[in-house]
């Protein structure tokens, strides 16, 4: 496999040994509700992920198997979203994650993050090929069903609430309220999901950014001031790990635009 682009920020506070990971687990996984792994190899893979060593996390997760597949999927998805420069490679990476997540679901249908990473990968892939094209291919209902299943299995999964809110907002933004309804998209439901996500994880920079985006997509310029306030709050968040740092840097970039 080609060498992945390195995480661009140098912050040693994101690196934890096994004891540190266990101590900070609840904070590090407030977004994805992933349980603390029993296997040392899976915990090590998570250590790489939180430190921003995404390729190492991916490789270690795949090698560990089982719960390690979730680490591999998260590492590859976050890397592809923020750091991969080639659109072609990015799309291929999301397809790989979706295939692995589907295999995970086949083995354990009650694993919330198997459903979540399937939805995330298909959603990002759909954005890459164009939302309209993705909806025509039936990806919309797959994403929606997978996220609803995640929330059913893990009601406190803040990231799934964010992603489902973004689904509603983006579908309506791209095809309008009327056609959006045929995809099960509803503006009020979308906004409610963002609010719920921020109740579950009040310090979520990505939650604030996606909520801001959703407000503008669903209600236009009249919510711009509110959106800018959310971007500013997101930019002022404190990152607990490398992924959160990437979210915060994205919020800062939104403010500069």
C-alpha cells in the first residue's frame, strides 16, 4: 500500500499508552460510543488512531481483526476525508471501508459502529460522485437505514446523530424539499438530530460545523449569523485527539472563507 500522508500537526498530548487510553476512553469515544476493547492489540491500534498515526492504526486494526476492523475503518475514513489528496484514491478508500463494514454487519448485525462506518463511507462516497447521482443509485436509503440502525443500537451515538442530520440537510439542499421527501428527508428532523447530537456531545467541533452547514442548507442566509457563531465555537474547541484537531482546523478554515 502507498504511504499515506502524515498527520500535519505535532502534538504529543494526543499520544497515550494503554493506561492513558483506558483513563481517557470515555472522553475520546464520546462521539462514537465505541466500547473499551478487551484485546491489547485493538487498544494499541486505537492508540495509533488517536495520535494521528492513521496508516498504523489501519494496519494494526486489520491485523487484530474482530473489533480491530472498526479502528481500521475509522482510521481510513478520517484519513480519506481530511488528508488524502487524490479524489480517485479517496473514493476507492470509502468503497473499501463500506465493503469491510458490510462484512462486519454480516458477522455481527448488532455492532453499532459497523453500521455507522458503512453509512459514513457510503455518504462520503456519494458526496464524491455527486449527491444526485448517489441518490439515483439508491445510496441515500442505504445511508439513512444504516444511521437509523446505529442510533437504535446505540442511542447515545452522537456522531450518528450528526451524520443523519447532515443526510437530511444535504438531500434537501441538493434535490429540494419535495423530492427530498421521497428519500425520507425532512428539514425539522434534520435540525432536531443536530441539536440532539450536541446534547450528547456538547464539545463536538464537527457537530457544530455540520449543524452550521445544515442551518444554511435548510434555511439559507437568514441563519448565517447563527452558523458563523457555531463555526467560531467549533474553532475554539479543545482537541482530545488527532481527529478532533482536524475537525477544529476545518472549522477555522470555514471562518476564513
